[in-house]
C-alpha cells in the first residue's frame, strides 16, 4: 500500500519535471516568440496529433469491437458532453465485444 | 455583469473589489462541473494504476506531482517490466508539449506577481487553462480566481485517483466493464473538442493512419512519435492560408 519503488519514483519525478517544463516554458516564451502562420498551425496541431497517435493502436489495430466502438464514440462526442460520450463509448465496446468476441 | 469596472482598475486590485464576490465565487461556479466530470476519470486512473502494480502512495504521488491526466494514462499504457523510463518521459514530453502553447497564450493574461505565475502554471491542466481563457475574454484572471480553480480541480483529481485505486480492484478486471476503453473515449472527446478545421481533420487522419501502421509494424512506443510527427508535418504542409476555411461539424 505504501511501498515506493525507486524506478517508479524516478519516472514520477521525471514526468513532473518534463510536465512543469512544458507549462513554464510557454509562460517564459510569451511575448518573445515570433512564428509564421504555418509554424503556428503546425504547433496548434500538436495536441490532436499526439492524442490521436496514442489511441490509434486501440482504435485501429486491436480488433473490430474497439474500432466500431471508437466510431460510435466519435459520433457521440460530436453531439454530447464529455461524460455522456465516455459512457456511450464504454457501453458500446462492451456490447461489441459480446457480439463479436 | 460588472465587466467594465473590473477591466478598468488595472493597478488597484483588491482595493475596490471583493475577492469573494468577484473572484472566488465565479471561479467556483466555473470549475465545479468540470471537477465532477473528472471524478470517474480520476477513479479509472487509480484503478488502472493499481492494476499495473502501483501502490496507493505511488498513485497519489503521480496524480499529485505530475497532474497531467492524458500523459498519466499514456504512461500506464506503456507501463511494463522493465519500466521503459525514457519512452514514458518522451511520450510525456510529446503529449504535454501543448502546455507550452497554452502557457504562451495565458501567460500575459495572468494578473499576479511573477512568483505567483510560476506557481500558477504548475497546475495548468487543459481544463484549468480552458476555464481561465474563457474568463480572460471579459474579466481579469486574478490570483484569487486562478488559485480557487486550483484549490478545487487538482484536489479532486488526486483524491479520486486514490479512491479509484482503493475501490478499483473490487470491481474486477477493467475490460469486463469496458473501463479500459474509457481512456480512448476521453481522448476522442478531447480531440473533437478542438477547433474543427480542415487542417485538424487532415492532421487527425495522418496521425491515426501512420500511428496504427507503426504500432503494427514497429510496436510501442514508436507509434506515438511517428504518428505525432506525421500529423504535425501534414498540418505544416497543408496549413490554412486564408480565412473562412473552417468546416462545420
């Protein structure tokens, strides 16, 4: 319950430093950064590019149940609040796994 | 609304204003719905972490110190023995690189001393940032406002991470109730919340296809770097160069 693995602690501290670094660097750069329109578009694309890349294996390369559930979730997300979207996504993967598995 | 009076007294903060009425209560009103929505997600994080062998203390420390949900979920996704330390840190950097842009945008809008700003951005999650940006459209984002957000939202995140770690194992394997998919659903919800431009759609398509292919052929964690890189390149090459190109959803 209270044990603390040294490698796990190292990862947590590393993640803390990296995360705070990204949060602080924007604050420090504010007002000093000149970006072209293209450069700004590319930087703006980072969140979507990264988040999509993280879930692509589950959504596209795991099984039909997950892929179909991802499609259902996308349609839910376009109309519904976050909580309802997650609920529908989770319920649909359970249903598709029962039907296909 | 008393927008004008707040914007006018730039240098006399706190003298003619009531912290409670003008900052603390509005902050509470703005952040509580997001905090409630975060409870099941925090609990899922705790449950998945305990499934990966995290102790309660380790779960608490990660949620308390890192406080960046998507990168915490991604770290769990990559978690195995031996722990791929560098891959986890690299994916944290990639996923949280967006905070740099958020800091660029919100930094000049924070009406507080420099040391307070340094502390303030420590807690700048997507939700805190989004609420503060909205507030900045017609109010000042004061220290009292920002730190009220922080008193509520991060506290919810790390407390319910721990509660999830405690009750998660009682609910059985997360796959049985589809809880493993909640992470994917959260990310889909976040991505559809972004500005829906042609460039965003092309970025998403490029990243999804290249990430899935590199996962299939090269394995984890290469899919994150390759997929993200391809998406960013596509955004750069096909950047909207004119106005009015946003497509309706």
